[in-house]
């Protein structure tokens, strides 16, 4: 059965390191954090919060993830990290923890932006450039070239 939490690096007895909880990016699993995990101090536990498709709002997803986090770490301070969309999830989780009176010791957001925060309108040209950057990322990261119908995608509401 699929679990929405994965262990990227297990806790080891006696290290005293608080776990780092990493939130999935928009287009992938938390395994994208494995290179970072290898750079962290020895004994630093890292848990990945994987994508859940059955919940539609950011608030509901964050609440679900907090239930899983608290099974591992009942009390704060909590250390949260998210890349891309994962940064939005980490931020919302931190907000909910704060409302519950829990301490957030670390909140990291890597390359996180909400679409509504973009200054420019999403013109077809802007969207085509954005799709192109996405395709470049997929090719560079996964070695798979995407052939996208840019004009068709940009014209889609």
C-alpha cells in the first residue's frame, strides 16, 4: 500500500538531530531531495511527504501531512523544507503549526512562487517560455526530451 511519507534517511539513536520534513515538488516525488540529504550532517533524519491526489486544497494537504509528521515527531520545534510547490506546502504547514501553538525551528523554501504573485500577465509568449523551461528541466534532470505542442498549450484556458 502506498504511504504518503517516505524515509529518505532514517533516524539513528543518540544523534539528537530533529527530523527534517521535505515536501514534494509539483512534478515529482521527494527523492529529488536525495542529493541534499547526502550533504546534511550524519545522523540527520529526513522524511519525505509525498504527493496526495485525493485532497484538493493546500490547507487540507498540509493538515494531512501534519498528521503524518506528528506521528514521527509529536512536538516541535519542527524543521520543514519545500522546493517549488513543496515550498507552498511547507509554508502552509508552518502556518497551521503556528496556529496550534507549535514552534517551527526551520522553514526552508527553495524556488517557491505562487502563480498569483507573478507581476506579468500570462500571455501566450510567457506561457510558451515557461513550458520551454519546464521541458529543459525534464531533459536535464531525467534525460528525457519532451516534445510539447507549445502553441496549443499556450492557447488552452
